[in-house]
């Protein structure tokens, strides 16, 4: 049928409408992933070979709290007319996803990540990171738009060093089949963009003045 439509000179956009119309129903249940899926195995290998220089400050990472108004849904499915027809509900915890993703980014940057300050830790060798999740949502209409926003704070020796809002966007590309994996990838890319901003600011806030 698609071949007949194309042969008749119908624009490609209309072909996409036909495809989207058939798969716009049914709840998507992605497992939120991190890091984002690599475009190729070669990139994964190259990334794994790069080892960061160890930092002299360890991070006490507290679980990020989920402050979203709707803690159940992380996205929407739309039909060819742009109408919302289904929800995207993850199989795993958004709070754990964000917290573990941040732990990954911190370790990739050379930090040691712990859950509590050791009793014998010298003053100034540990920093506490905490925060709230404000938005995790992936919309779609011919393409995906994943958005993540959060507030992250850093304190050291009882003094607040950083308290800032971070946001990121990401897209898995054109929405054809509207798969759960594409929603997960879009949100992973959005979270990565937000967390990389935070880690950069963290480095600056902990660097010797």
C-alpha cells in the first residue's frame, strides 16, 4: 500500500501520517536507561578506554527526590493529528534512574562516590550532592522531544557551594514506530545533557580558589 501511495505522487509526509496512524495506541513501558545507547559499538569501546584522573574530593551522593506533579508518566503518544492517545509509563524508578545516572557521570569524571561521609574523613575531602527532579517527559509528533530538568545542590563542610537549576533536551530522531526504546533513548540523551552541565559546574565549585 505504501508503494502505491508513493507511486501516486503523495508527499512523504503523508506516508508518515499513514504509518503513525496505525501505531498511536497502547501504553509504552520503557525501561529508563543510562548512559544513552551508543550509535555504534566502536564509540562504546573508545569511551571505555578513556580513564579520568582521580579527584581528591569524594562525593556523598544523596538520592534525588521526585518532585514532578505526575510521578507516574514520563511521556505521551500522539496520533497523526497530534492528539494524545496513550501514555508512556516507565518500568523503573525515575528517582533511582537520575541518581544512578549522576553517579555514573561523577565516576566518569574521576570522583569517588559514596553514600555517607566516612567518620575518619579529613575536613574538606568530601562534598555532599543532593537535589530534586522537576521534569522528565518525552513528547512526540513526527519526532521525539525528551526533556529533563532538575535542581542540584553541592555543600562542603556545611557550606553551600552550588544550588542551580539544570535542564537538557534529547531526541532519538523521527518517530515512526513509536517504540518504548526510542522514548528511553530520548530521555537518556536529555538527562545526559543536564548532568554534564552540572558536573562541569561541580568541578569549578570544588576547584581550589
